[in-house]
């Protein structure tokens, strides 16, 4: 496994996840959920670009995710996330992280799929999303999308319940759904970073999260202040 500083789900990188089965020993999984019932390799390649994220509000009803929502939830620990802000026809990348500098713990769903032709097993995951908080509403302003979303960042006191809670009854399902909510804006910080797309893209580099200012997009001089 290589170190990840910036990546995209469409590359299906290998990431360490924590599961109920192995809460203290992380499992290597690929980003892009493949349901256990997926027929063959062709279907697997088709589906995992569409399952990078799972809407938390719908996960118990969505065919791809409903089994894992009940029995195979996982944790993904990261330093921060990247989002793009749209301003005057251009996009500006932001890095969003916890204010206290601690890692984020994301809620996810995982699956283990077996290729019937080769017998090879593939562990995959999807990142659960929630409604975006006010900070994400200001940054994640893509006009093509319906409202802001954000990864499900779990508060420290919700981690155990997300990972270990059994879901067999409606009450237990509602308890998990109650965890699917925006992370408090006051506990997050954000700043612009180097280009992540196009010819100037910084790529998977340790400097990808370092602050970079864009003179044409300076929130302190913009009447529509971002922060």
C-alpha cells in the first residue's frame, strides 16, 4: 500500500478500514463498494464507480447497501477531505480538517465480493454521506448538484455505536440513522490548496493539503465572504 495524500475514488485506492470483525486490526479495502451478489468481473467494474458514496439517509433501503448498513458498517480514518468551490466560472480546491488537528473518523459500509471465475476475494467500501453543514454549504456549491453533502464524520462518542451496534429491529435502525447528521461547523477548518485537477494538479503529494492563496479569490476582499 502506498501513502495517500490526495486521491480520488475513481482510482479505487487501497485504504485501511476498521470493521466489527477486526476492530483493532485494519483491513485493506478498495474504495468503490461491490455488493456480494455482483455477478462477474464485468459487472464489478461497472458498479464500483457508482458506489463510492452511500447516502446515509437511504442506506437501509438502497439495494446495493441495505445488507451492509445492517451488518457491515466500517470506519475510515483520514486527516481531511478536499472539496471544490465554484466562483465566477472557476473552481478552487479546499482542504477541510478538524479544528483540533485530530484525524477524522468517517462512517462507511463494506463488502467482500468473490470472483466466481478465479475465486479471488475483493474487499471494498463506500463512504457514507450526510447533509452538508453550513461550512460545506458555502464550499460545496456546485450548481449541478442538489444541495451540499459531506462525508459522515463521526464524533468520538458515536464511533463504537456505528461500528458495533446490531441492527435487527426498527428501533436499532433508527439509532444508527440518528448518527447520520452534519458534523458541527465549529469543529472544522478549511483553506484553499494547490490545484487538484488539470495540468497543474499537484497529485498524490504531501504538499497537497498545504494552504495556497488565489489573488482572484480572496474571501477577505469578496463582498460575498465565504468565511
